[in-house]
């Protein structure tokens, strides 16, 4: 069972980190960096020999903090609701999974899955940062987004699929229908976003060809 006191401390940590970064960067870039910090801490901690149970506190507090942030943005601008809905749904799934993990229900399966998902996000954060920089380098952005597609697809589709297959017996043994549905949603969200990244890279390549072609001719 999660203790509320460490969660409150970590919520303060995420908030303080965000406010500190906002002194140097725009709000959206600061938020992206906080996401990267969470993913990095999770992956590094997971690779240690420390008790992985504490990762529940780390990510539960982060997704709760980010969910509250998103809701505050919607209250400020109600027109942004549709844009934020996928992230709200994603965060609710993440919080639910961490709650189950805190109850010692499939804790190793859930945290191992989150490990794959957090690793898949590294290039997303880097690509976002490259896109939002004031001094935009088109070739750098195209390169990062090209690598991002393969990195993300490898973890979200290939590694995710292999992980589910290798642990299917334990996943089935818990017999929680809601968990199966939410797990399927999380998987197909990854597949869908991989498709979006594929289309984006096709567009980038087309633009690059159009730019290079006149120079060759």
C-alpha cells in the first residue's frame, strides 16, 4: 500500500523542478525536461539492485502531478480538452497500473513493462526539445525524428509484444478483466503513435528530397 507522505514529498519535488526550469526555459520545454528526468531516474533506478517497490512512489507521484497539471491547463483553456484527452487516459492507465503494483499484484510484470515504456520515450523528449528550440536546425530535427521512429517502434511494438508474450501466463493468472482492457489500450496507443511517427518521417523525407532536388538539377 502506498504511503501518502512520500507521494507528497515527490509531488513537491516535481513541482519545484518544473518551477526552477521555468526560470530558464519556456513552460512547455520545462515540462518536457521534467518528463525526461522522470524517465531517466526510473530507468537508472530499475537497473540497480535496490528495492524496485519504491519506483511505485516515483512514478505514481509523477503521473499524478502531470495529470493535475493537465487538468489545470484544461480549466484555463477549455478548448484544449480534446488535445489533452489521450494524455489524461494514458495517465489514468499508468496510475491504475502503479496502484496494482503497490498492492503486490503483478509488481514485477508492471514495473518491467514501465521500464520498457519509459525507455521508449527518451527520443520523444529529445525530438520535442529539438523542435522547440529557437535556433532550429532542420537537418538535426529530421535526423532525431528518424532515429526516434525506430527507437520508439523497437520498444513500444517489438519489446512490448515480446514482453507480453514471455509473461502471458502470469498476466492471465491474475484474471483482472479491466487490466487486460487497459493493457490492450496502452499497447495499441503505442502502435498508433508509431504509425504517426512513420507518417511524419515520410513527410520529412519528402520535404528533404524537394529541397535537395533543385540543387542537384
